[in-house]
C-alpha cells in the first residue's frame, strides 16, 4: 500500500470520525502541490488567467494553522456560497483542483469576493458548525485605480451565524499588503451583531499563534510578526505567507438533527489571509540617504574644485559676485 | 521744327550734337575744352546752331553731360556720361546691327559699359583715378616721342619688329620708360605699338570686368587711332564697331535723351 | 488685434513661465487631493509614485509595466492595450509638443527652482564643452532603448522580474516628487534582492547627482531624459512648433546664450525653419531673448502665438537692467 | 566746392587744415540740403564745437580710447571710465599717419595713427590713459606697437579670426575678462553687479534710440537722409552717452512727426541705397554725400561706424557678473559682420535682409584702398546680390578728395541705371 492510498484512507476515515471534525476548516490560496499547473501573481494573490478572465483557486484545509493543516483529498459536506462584488450569491460545488479538494471560480469584476463554506457535524453531543471564509481580491492595474474607493468596504453575510470580518487598514487600497509589524484587526459577528469576549486566534505560516478576546465592539487585533528569515540574498520582497484566524463561540442551543442529538452548539469561524515582508524589512533609509548625500556632496565638491583648478590653470578670470 | 541738343563737356574736348524731332542727328561739333570751358561750351553750341541754321529758340531741351555738366547752367538737365554714352552707342550701334558692350576711352578716363537691348546700363566699370590707359597716356607718349597724336596710328603699322613691352601702366613712369627705350635705340614704331598694346590690355581687362557680349562698340577720341583699335581687337579677339565720329557718341546720346525727356514731359 | 499681439510678444516670459509652471506643478503633484486625474499617459514626469497627490501619471511607468508583460500576452490581445496607451500619450503630446518639458514637467520645474536658488546665492552656472554636449546628448537615447528593452526582456523571462520599471528605479522624479506630498518612502535602498538593491542604490546616487547637478547646471537632468528622446521621435506632427526665419537671424547668439539646454543650432542654423532639436524643452526663452522681429516664433497649428520682437526684447532687457542688486 | 569758412567769428583754431576739412564738410551737409531736421542742429553744433573749435571731449573719469567696435564699452563705463572711439576720418591725419604705415594701407588706420601722433588733435581727447586695441584686421593689430611707441598705454584685446566655433567664443570671453582686469588696475575700482547693470542700461537705452531711428528709415518716401544718419552715429564715437541718447530720442520724435505729416526728405522715386563696406567716418562722408547730392538716399547701412556698432543688443539670462560679462563678450563677437572673420555668409545674409527690409534699390560698397578684407569680400557679396537682382556699385577709394569728380560720375551713372531699371520694371 502506498503512502498515498493510506493517506486517502485516513482522510476518509477522518471525515467519518467526529473527533476530526473538531479541527477547524479553512481556505488556503497556497497550492497544495506546486508542480501542478501554474498561477500568476496579481494584486490580490495568485490567480489563473483564462482568456483574460481572472480565476481563483482556493483549497480547503483542515487543521489549526498553516504549518500543520492538511489538504483534503475528498469532498466534504456542506454548502459553499460565493458572494461576488455586486453582492449576488451563488452556490458553488467543490471538487478536485490540481489534486486536492478546492473550488475554482471566475472573478470577472474588480473587488473583493466572499466565499463561505458552512459545514456541520455532531459529536459527543456537541453540534459543531464550521464556517470557513475567504475574501479574495481581484485587481488588475489595467482596469485603472479610480473605482477602488467604493469597493473597499468589507461585506457581511446574513447566511452565516458566526463571521470574521477583516477590518481595512488605514488608507488601504487594492495594492496594500499586510506586512510584518502591521496590525490586522478582525470584527467577529454573531448572527450579524458584534460579539464581545469571543476568543480569536491567529496562526501564522511558521506556527506562531496568538489568542486574544474581542473587545466590546467585537474587534480583535493582532500585530503581525516577522517570521521569515532567509539569507539576505534569497530574501523575497513578495514572499507571500498564509495566516488563518479562528474565532469560536459556544452556545447552549440543544436539539437534534439527522446526525444525532446535541446539547451544545459550537460555532467555529475561520478566515484566511496573506501577509508579506514589510518594506521596513528590506528598505533602508539610512543607506539611501547616505548614498544620496554622498552623491550630492561628491558632485558639489568636484564641481567646486574643478572650477578652482580651471581658474588657476588657465588664469581664468572670474568675478566676485559679492558687492 | 523742334530741335534737341546734347553737350558733352569732357576733360579735353567739348562735344555738341543736335537732333531733330525724329531723333535724326543734324550735326555735331568738337572744340577743345580750354580753361574757360563754360564760355567755350556756349560758343561751340551756338556755332553748331548757326552752322545748321537753327534758331536758339528752336532748341527745346538741352542735356549736359561730362565732367562739366553740373556747371553748365544753360542746360535743362544733366546726365552722367556713362548713361549718355550708353544711349548714344545704342542708337548709333543700330546701324551696325545693335551693340551690347561699349568701350570708351576719354581724355582722363576709360570705361566699359554693358547695356541691354533698350540701351539701359546694366553694368559698368571705370578706371581708377590714375590716368593709365586713358587718352592722356597717349598724349604723354606722343609728346615724348615727338610725334603728332594723329600720327600714332600710322606709326603702329610702320614698325618692322615686334611691339615692345611697356611695363609701366602709370603715365608718369611710362614716360621715363619710353625715354629709356628711345635711348637704347629702339624704333618709335615699335614703341608706339607697345604703348597701344599696353592700353589695349588694360582696356580689355576693364571690359572683361563688366562682361563682353555681342558686338563691342568703341568710341571716344582715341578710337580714331587705327593702331590702338588694331591692338584692342587683337587683345579682345573680336572686331570692334567704330562709329564715324567716335568723339561725339556721348553728346549724341545726351541729345537723344533731351528729346525723349522733352517728349515725355 | 495688433495690440493683443504686441502685448503677448512683450510678455515678461520669466514671470509668465514661473506662474504657469507653478500651476502645472500644483495640478500634477497635488491635483489628486482635488480629484484631478488626467490619466496614466501623460507625456511628462507626473510621477506615479506620488500616490496621494498625483493628478495624473507619467506615461513611462505604465509603458514599462506593460512592456514587461509576458510575450504571449504582449503580442496578443494585451498588445492592443499598449497601443491604446501609446495613442493617448501621443495625443497629449501633440498638443504641447516639448512644451510639456518647459512648462509642465514637475521635475523640470523643480530644476528651475534650484537654478533660481543658485542665482540668488550668486553662483555662476556651468556649461558643457561642445564635445561633452555631443556625447551626453546621446545618453537619453541609450536610456530610452534600455527602458524599452529591459521590460521586454523581462516579459520574455530573460531578465529578473524585479527590474520591471528600470527607468523609474533610477529616475530622480521617483525620489523627489513624492517628497512634495510628504512621502519620503522612496528615499530608501531596497535590499530585498540584488537587482533591486543595485537599482535603488543607483536611484539614490542619481538623486544626489540630480540635486548637485541641477544646482550648477541649468536643467541638468533634461539632457538625459528618455522622455525627451521619446518626444523628439514624435515631434514632427505636433501642433506647437518652434520656427526660425533664418534670413532674419543675425546669428548674434543671444538665443544660444540663454538656452538652458545649450542648443547651438538655435543660433547657427539659418536654413531649416523647423529648428526644434532633441534636447529642446520649448521653454521659449530663445524667442523672448531674440531682438530680431519675427526671427523666432512659436506657432500653434500654424498660427503664430509668440514671436520675437524688437520691442519685446527691449522691454524684457530693460526690466533686467532695472532689477538692481537683485539677481533673478 | 562750396566753402565759406566763417573766419570772422571762429577762433584761430579754425585755420588748421583739418578744422577746415571738417568745416567744409559740415557746410555741405548743412547748407546743400533743404529741410534738415530741427533736432539735427544739436549734432551740427556738436561737430562744429568738437571738430572746428577743438572743444575737449566730455567725459567722466578716465578717458579710455578704443580703436574698434569690438571693445566692450559697457565694461569701460562700469569701471567709471569713459570710452572714446579713436577711428578717424580726416584726410589731414591720414597724411600724417602715412609716416607710420605704408602709403597703400588703410586710410582709417593711418588717420587714427596720425591723430594720435598729432598735437592738439581733433577730437580733443586730452590725455588718454589707456587705448584698447582689439586685434581685428592686420593693420589695427600692427598699429598697436606704433601707438605704444608714441607713449600710450595699449591693451591688445585679442580677437579670434573666426567666430563660429565654440573655442573662438570662449577665447574671446577670456579676452574680455582680461580686459576687465586691466581696467580694474587702471581705475582702481571694482566691477560690481550694480555698476555693470547701470552701464548696460545706459548703452541699451542708446541702442534702443538707434534702433528706433533705424526703423524710421524704413519709411518710404525717406524721412531722413543718410548723411545725417552717419553724422548721428559718428557723434556716438565721442559724445556723452546720455546726452547723445537724449538728442537721438528727440530726433526720433521729430521724425515720427514727419512721418505723420507725410514728409519727404528726398524725391519720391529717389533710389534707396544701402551703404556697406568701409565706414564713413567724419569728416570723410564723401561717398554718402555724393550719393545724396546725386539724388539718391542712403536708407540703411552695414558699416562699423553706424549699424554694426549700435544695432546688435546684449541679452542676459542671469544678472550675475559672470553671465553679464560673457553676454557682453558674445554681443561684441557673434553678430559682427566684419570681413576680418573667416566666413562671409553672415554679412551676405545681413545685406540681403537689410535690402529686403528697407526696400533697397541698390547697394554701394565702399572699400578703402588698403583694406584688403573688404576688397576680398567684394566678389562674394557681388555674387549674392546679383543673384537677388540687386545692383551694386563697388567703389574703391580713400580719404583724398582727388577722385571726387570721377566718383560723382560713377555714382550718378549708377543711380541713373537704377532709375531706368525701376522705370522699366513699372
């Protein structure tokens, strides 16, 4: 038996087994197997361009953070809903995308798309509702930049009970990137209203995590850490890393469904995103200004001495401008 | 009948000419300028009128030309001798089939004039202020050689040897050169021919400056000198057209101009 | 009509130009705050890196960007977009010809301000020798060629991606113009890759050189500007033209004296009426400093709009004589 | 000719040969023509005072002689000195000068040397502390040592033999800056921006007045005769700058009045002549006078005693000393159409443009016997004029009055041929 078949076996088992369902589900933009196909960089993450139309691939992953979450090989129950830029809702069905379970959809319009997966399961008398959200952006500079402002505002969905809404950074536009040291803020909504005191956890690409509770306005903020330390010559300015945010909320709602009866309900919402090296990590004012000032001074002094020397060598007559 | 007169007051001679209403030449007269040229000019003019029986009143317009033109107050108008010469030569040249280039050698100057078909001056050149190549040069030479001015032509053809070369173009230096040549025993004939060639060379250079076209008309007193004419023709490489009375062409031109000016007014 | 014409020809060009330049500077550098947007095909250095304030974008930025597309796209449907951008650029350009340099370009205006600072300090200007001038004059064509070839090379995957806008990397406009809206973020060296490090370091060196150069040399950077070279290639059908009537020229060289760009032809050429040279910035100082009636003139669509006149020259010079003790 | 020296009232000075020469000419200029402008009286009187009565040249500070138009006078003024142009037109001095120079050399240079050599010369420049001698033509260049030998301080202002190249321009700029140093030594004053700016403003005002006069001469029929124009520009050689300018401005005002009244200074069909070549310098206004006595009118000129001296103006970009001095240097070199420069084409173009602007019927080209450069340029000028159908009379002459008769014939014939040509054209 190959490893692969074993994995598939394990996977299918895990779906069956309720304990697995406790793992959070989240969307990822990172391709599971890099050797599959190609994607292009755009403002808003990797895309596939088919006849000029941007297509987004998102894969579903299970697990706490990017470092240990698995890609899913098989289908998963639940609804996948896409809300496009205009606010129109469409149900998508997932499938095999480049070897793992994921969705692929077209992004014809400029702006943010909202993708929700709602999946539920019951185990040990707890009904678990997973809400995986992703907010991909479609932007091409060829479309210009005049239309950006009204498209910036985040959307809320009335179809999901618990939702994490990424708050926009100051002056954010389609080109803005979340960098190391920047603060990312998330609003947690339960049934459309801000949820105070909910625990929100952020996992970074290399395993760092932090949990905070939402404040009275339902907002949780994290400062992104730098967790990218390559040798400097391998440093990549556009090094994209995934983060994932979880928020959970448990209620005493009891009831029963096809899967059995439960005494409590646990909502687990996720939102994925990308962060990048900050300009501060690779840009230096000091060297820049040093070099600039050096060039300025050097040229200035060179011209001064050149003029002095010419005056002497050719006995050039120059006049004193001071009266 | 109305008549028109032209008076050319030159440095050596006063020339007068009278034409009738149709522009036909009635008569001309030549007299030396002398010291009181104004009186002489009047005399010449009046004598000419009496010769042809023309009353003073019948002369309706007088045009003066030549160096003394400004001081001859009896004239109705004055004109430079270059223009007058051009008009006269153009008119007189018609008998020869039309001329376009004029060479004039006067007492103190020499000129080359180019005219268009209508007798208008299109270009002209004059000698510099020195008397080289002018009638005066011939005068001086003739005096040195102790021969008459009129005889110069005959001497020119009388020589047995080749013409001598006179290097000096200046009348003053030429004088001593001639005396030197005489002292060396050269014949007067060869010297005269040399002088003619010297003048001819200068004259042709002047003519070339204005450009030589068509027939070349040669006038002025020295045009009577056959030797000089032969020398110029030789240097020029073409025949010269010489009027019957070469001295009076300019006066004739002035008279023609007087007529047309009168008719225009 | 004649009075109006005389008034125009007698204009104090220095002042007029200062005001017009100021206007365009505000429009292009701060226009964004007033919702001015002239598009991204401007034939002048309205720097796109000046995110907040820009009233339009210098065409060289999108041009390099577009040329860096993969070849399959560039030579496919996206090529049309490149052509469209170029068309808009050409249309803008045809209106003002190189007047964009002498009157609109914010970087040019900054250099003129530096020049004005120098005269206030009483420091004389430098000039190139003829040989230097001839050689330096070629640099802009070299830059233009590189500016097109490098992005094309990137599109063909021959060169690293991070050289995408090679000219912008070394253009002092990128450093200098955003500073006017309080954005100093361009004054850095980017160590993220070797290429960016080299390019940004070059950029800072050029910026230093720019300030020092512009101080000693009038319109220092314009000699090397690839935009100027691109302009010249398109300048023939432009509406605004600089014309010279060689017969009226006395070759006094007044125009050459005052020319910021040291263009000798303006004084020496007497046969060709279309006098504009590749280095010209159409500041029209030559017209203002020409004492010969109608020898130099600027025409718009064939209509003379500014002509050299004796009266205008005398008026302007008299003003210069009177500005005692206050150079400039 | 018409001489009536006013011996009763004139001082003894009047008896000198050169004063008589000047007197004769002034009488001709003044009396032989009707309707001289009222404002010309200033110039007639000025010449009588300076040339006939020996009035000293008015000046402030040190008097600095110049021997050619290339000496930048603004610099001299800026140092608080006064320039006086020494180029002389007197036959009397020409004869004295023949002791220094070969008889066949330029009468202008000979006369200048003669006047410098003579005691109590006219114009009376008293003691010249410095003579600025631009190395223009060979004769002026070689005159330097002779002037030096007479005991004058001479500054040789080095002029390049070509003006097109950038090297020549820079060489000349250096040369001019060196002159400034010399003037500083001489006057002990400092060159300041203010001084130079003021000096330049003064000459610019004078040049503006000249240009107005120049433009007024475009009028057809002529408002003003060339003999007076030459007298005006000749006065610039030695007259007080501001006084001269005021007098010219007054003259301009009178001419503008004449223009409105439709005044004619010459016959309507009088041939309009452009005068070029060697400069007519008082009292050698022989040729312009002959032209106008014969019924022509000199409407424009291209000579270094008038147009070439005053027409071209200085442009300054930055009012800093370095730029102002370089600007001055350029103004004295670049537009100059003197035949000493290597190429002829600027002069050709200038003549063609003047001929076109002033509606000229013919050109009179004066070449002083001995001025080889003018003699040599004759053919090239003749060719371009002929190509444009403009007739030209080339006159080689000097300061002696001997050739007056012959010249008048040639000039009359020339004018007559122009008249016929015009008649036929109609």
